[in-house]
C-alpha cells in the first residue's frame, strides 16, 4: 500500500508513525489516513497536496502489509 504526504511531516511520521488526523476546514470529518494500492494513483495526487503544485515537496511511503494482523 502507499501513502503520500507533504515532506514537512516526515520527521514526525518517522518518529511516531502514521496517526489519523482530522484537518476539518469546512465541515467535520472523522480522523483518517488515506492509502491506495495503486502507486500511479498516488503519484497523480502528489501535485495536489501542495499549494504551489510542486510534487517534489512530498514523500511517498510504501507500506508492507503482508504481515498485517486482522481482527
């Protein structure tokens, strides 16, 4: 799976991991983290994450879910 985020969050993610957040601006949204299984889709999203459209300001995480435990 893949997760993309602005690079400014890199240190915090690498320290405490991916933590759901709610960045409600217009209306309430439950805390969440977005993932995709399609690397091409996450790359298309990259320029939309920054005001200036620069995808070089983002970091792409690839998450290995092979050993993920289901409950």
